[in-house]
């Protein structure tokens, strides 16, 4: 019913098969059309205690744009030096080592954080810089936004469930979106035409909304609580798992020329696979290109192939999710279906 359920199903299936000693994690590969889709899969695998590796890529929470976004969020909430140093010059604000050294001297003198020292001494000749005044304004505006949103009253229905008609429930995702826009970070990626990184940020925002919806009953939706929740995924020791069998995750493009005993192809929804962007840009040629990619995906499996899709909303394509045309093109006699699917979906099947 959701991509979280889809990812949990994949993790549970692998876990059950590996409980039988004849299977090991390295027998399994999980393929997906776009790299942002790894986020939910990675989190499901971690929760299930399954070791994995991103083949030819970087783990979702280790990607630069995700670390940057979370650093902005952490600076708003906690004001720590590590977050400040990561994003004070991202996008560029012409802040170099000399400037930061001077700022550190003020911080040491006041026995405070770099950000608090910047706020206090921004008018000093050594620190005065229009770009940093703007930076302070953004962080303080976001802090005020959070504070005001959390002051909104909480209403309960007759069953004691929280009703938040004033969108208090989306305070974390809203402030994240706000700081990425106001800081110019998203604009920087748009100007670079960096679709992959923008998709990753969209996926992060969507995952935060999912977190918020799962915690509607909480009296306060805390940024710190969210950051603590995802710390499990941001502080993983990859080297510790180096010599252990691991499930391999990769985009379908990276899977060309490889084969695995058991393959999962995830995210088989219209707009995701086939890719809405490819269909729009290349029309009929784009559809055939995507179909050839589907052929690559399904032929990676040596023994068993699992194709998964889910309902819900596709934030990247901004559409409600609908099963991929590639599923409907497979003869029903060739596979076993789990879960309920509308018979109308199969009317165009071969």
C-alpha cells in the first residue's frame, strides 16, 4: 500500500530466505531505475539487520546533498559547529579559511559556538560580510518559523487523535524545504541541471513527511527527535562490514553485464519506471529505451525474479502511483502475484 511496505516486503523476503542456510546475502541484488529510490530500501534493510552495499554508488545518507540538507536542519535546531562548518559556504558565500579562523577566535574568546559568535560579532570589521548577514537572517527566520509553528494549539478528536488543521504536523519538512529554497541551495542544483541530486532532496523531504505522519500522535514534532531517528543511517561503519556477504543495491544501468541468483526490481510504477523524464524528452524512442532497460533488469536474475510496486504518491513525478506498463505487458501465466490488484490492470496484458 506504500513504498515503505514495498521496501519492508523486500527486506522481509530476503531475511526469510537467508534464515535457510543455503542462501547468503550476496546471492541477492535489488535494482531500481533511479538512485533516489535506494533511500527507502536502505532504511528497510537496516531495520531488518541486513548488510548491504551500494554497487558503484554512495549510500543515500552519505550523499553530499543529503548531508548538506541535514546540516542545515541540525544548525537550525542545535547550532553545532560541525553543521555550521559544512554549510556556511554552501552555496558559496565567499567564506575562506582566514575568515573562519577569525570567527573561531571570537568563539574561543566568548566560549561559545561558531554560529553564536557570528551572530554576536557580525558587525565587527573582521567578520562583516553581507552574505553572512543574509545567512544569519535565513537561519533565524527558520528558527522563528519552527517556534511559531510549535506554538499552534493541538486539537483532539473524540478518540483522542491529534487533529492539526494548521499543518503543525509538517513543521520539519516545511522548514527543511524553506531553508533549502531561501539559502539558494536548490537553485544552485537547478542551475547545474543536477536532476539526480534534486531527486534525492525530493525523496528526503518525502521521507520526512512520512516520518511526520507516523508521529502524528506525538505531542511535539521535534527536529531533534527526527535527527536522532535517522542517526542510525548516517553513522554506519561500512568498513566494519567489509568482508561480510552483503545484498547488492544498484541502478539498472549499473547492473548491465552482471548476473545474480535472486533479483528484486523495485519501484515499478508509471513515471518511475518507465521514467517520466525519458518519456517526455524522447517520446516513442524514450519508451523503447526504457523497455530495453526493463529487459536488462529482468534478465539479471539467474534463478528467481521479484518485481515490486506500490500505491501512494510519486513525489518525483508529482503523480499518484500506478503500476508500470511493463508489468501489464508480461503474460499473467508467467508469474505469481502477491497482494490484491485490480483486474482492470490486466486488460491490456499480452
